[in-house]
């Protein structure tokens, strides 16, 4: 007998419809963003219309980063250290530059479309009343591997594209070839941990589907 004072959560049809609507909206926004990126690459959209797209962040070497910027301090209890990054803005990028600038964003959008689409299909399958079906097992595994692939591949693609963009525009000895952050709040590490968690969830779905098949075989 359940405790009368313990709250119970019930998943209703209205909850399912609301979540499906949210995912449909997310899928629509991702699709529009993907289309806008393609149009930007093809120069249909002016470079200035998506200003954040034609910028890259470049990390200085440790020697350059120690340079103190010329800042007037209004108090004596603070100090200034040199910044280790600068932003390169491409005013009128050509076709190769547009592709290199947009490729990391394009890959991120594709992975987002795949993940949201698979989650939506899983949610729609709940209308049958049984989530532990082989199709959902494959979908959860696909979502997990998409997240893992994105966490490992996106930083590499972004670094390669950035190197190709700045190597002929800034002194090589003043720019770090690779710069990344592996702290707990960093994107690659967080994505990798989420991917491992989803792999574990996929294994739960696989075992649940197998138990369901075994029970049906005994009936």
C-alpha cells in the first residue's frame, strides 16, 4: 500500500501533447536555422545579416597573453592581466571562408535535428502504452551516439576550420594552435558525460524490451 502523504506523478495525454508540441517547435526552429545557415554559405544572405557567423575567437600564446592592456584603473585594489583571446571578424568572406565559418554550426544543427527527431519519435510511440520496444532501443542508442559524436567531433571540426581561417591572417607564433577547456563546465566533457548516461539508458531500454519479449513468450 502506498503512503497517502507521498505525492504521485501521473503522465497524462495533455502532458504528452504539450511535450510533442514543444519538440515540434524545436524541430521547426532548428530546420529554419539550418536553412538560414545554408543560405548564408551560398551567399544568398549577406554576411552582415548574421554577424556572429563571420567571427572566430583566436587564442594567443602564453607570451602574448601576458601583455597588459592599456586600461585606466579607478581603484588601487584591482589589477589587470592580459587577455588570451581576440576575435577575428571577416567583413566580406568568400565562398571558402563562408563554408569554413559555418561548418561547425551546420554540423551542430544536423546533430540537433537528429536528436530532436528521434526523441519525438520515441514520445509518439508512447501512445501504444509500451515504451520498451526494439525501435525505441535503437532510437535511444542513436541519440546516445549522436551526443557522443558531437562532443568529440565538434571541437575538432571547429579547431580545424579556425586554423584554416587564421593561418594566413595572423602571425603563427602569436596564436595557439589548439586551445580547449576540460573543466566540469566545458561543452565537450559535459556532452561526453551526457552521452555515456544516454548509453546507460539505452541499455535499460534494451533489457526492458528483452524482458517484455520473454514474458510474451511465456504467455
